[in-house]
């Protein structure tokens, strides 16, 4: 995170809201638990959440870059930029 508290690597169209939502959702989970990007998309987009999936995944990638989260598939950490199909997000 930058000194101003903004995620580095660019802001999403909601002004960093996806990053905040992802971290808030993870804070509500047990240590080591994961969330799906769709949970963040639903929290931000409501009934139109499907249109927010790309922004949610992009926010997860930005959080990986700043060391906040890992992206996993099948319980294994993967390169989120290369991952195809469903991913999960967990705190580092």
C-alpha cells in the first residue's frame, strides 16, 4: 500500500473499493481461509456482480503485488495472472 493507503499498481474503477472489500471479507474468515473473487464482486456490484468479476480479479492481483494475499487453485498458490478458471484468495 502507498503512504496514502491506496493500493499500489493502479486503482480499480471503484477507487480501491475492491481491495478494501477483499481484505474485509478475509478479515471475517478464519486464518488461512479463502474467498472467491465473486464474493467481492457481489459485495460491490449487487445484482450486477457478474460484470464486476474482472475488476475483483484485478484487485486480487494488485493485492498479491503488495504482499497482502495469495491466489490459489486446488489449495496451491498460483500465479494469478496466468491462472485459468476458478481461483481463491487468501491472506498471506
